[in-house]
C-alpha cells in the first residue's frame, strides 16, 4: 500500500525519514562540522506539541466558528458530519497529543538539561530556568484544562455520554471557555518554549 494513502503510512514514513536525517546529522556532526546533535526527546516534544497546538488552533479558529455558522444557516447542510466524524477523531489526537507533549517536555527537562533535578529548577522558577519554567506551568494548566474541562464536556456535546439539552448547553460553555483559555495561554507558552532555546534574558 502506498504510504501517502493513509495517515498511518504517512506518519510511519515521516518518522523513518526523520530517523535517517537525525542519524545522518549526528554522524556528520561527529566529524567536526558545526551541527548540534539531534535529541530524540526534544524532537518528540516538538512533534507532539505541534500536533496539540495545531489542533487547538484548528478548533478555535476554524471548527468552532464554522459550527456556529452552520447552526445559523437554516437551509444549509448543518454540522452533523463534523460532530459525528471529524470532532471525535480530532479530540482523540488533541487530548493524547497534550499528554505526549507534557510527558516528553518533562523528560526533556530531566534529561536534556543535564540533571533530573532540573525539572525542580524549572517548576520553582529558578534563575536560568524561569523562561522554560513559566512555559512548563502554562503547559500544565493547559493539559489540566484538556482533561478536566474540555474532554468531559465534549463527550456530552458529541453524545458520547448521555446528557440533556440543558447539560449540553452548559457543557458547550465550559468546553468553549476552557478551549479559548488554552488558545490564549498557548501564545505565551510558545514564547517561553522558543525563548529558552534562543536566550531570553529571564
């Protein structure tokens, strides 16, 4: 089967190419060429973070406004297809990418900075770790929102668990607000993730 015909095939192909490139860059770097070694922990953190935040942006910028427009269009196709097929799949990737991002970020803090205790330095906002520490706290709050507010309420909205119309209306407000808060928090969180690598002075 052609790898571009399925999501699994595309992911597998991308990972294989990334591994080949990573090995090649590490070997090449070993010959004194000015390249940083490729770190698998950091790469996994970035990939899972792109998946998580990409879906967060899709839900906030595309799907939620689109569903509102679909509901307002009385003669239109409505949003049943999205609710039945797109949203559940998107939310599966969204919530597990959130977990993967937090776990790989924790591993990177413990391994990538030279000592397992660096995670304590980050979460207690010690000098030299404030930038990544603030990013880690924002990511932790966002992960909490995904699993405590967004996903349980989305299950009601999508009919995965039974809920009355009133419960669904309340769930829409809670999930929407938590998602919008995560959307807002993602901007300073990404600043901190990039800033730690690029030398922000705090």
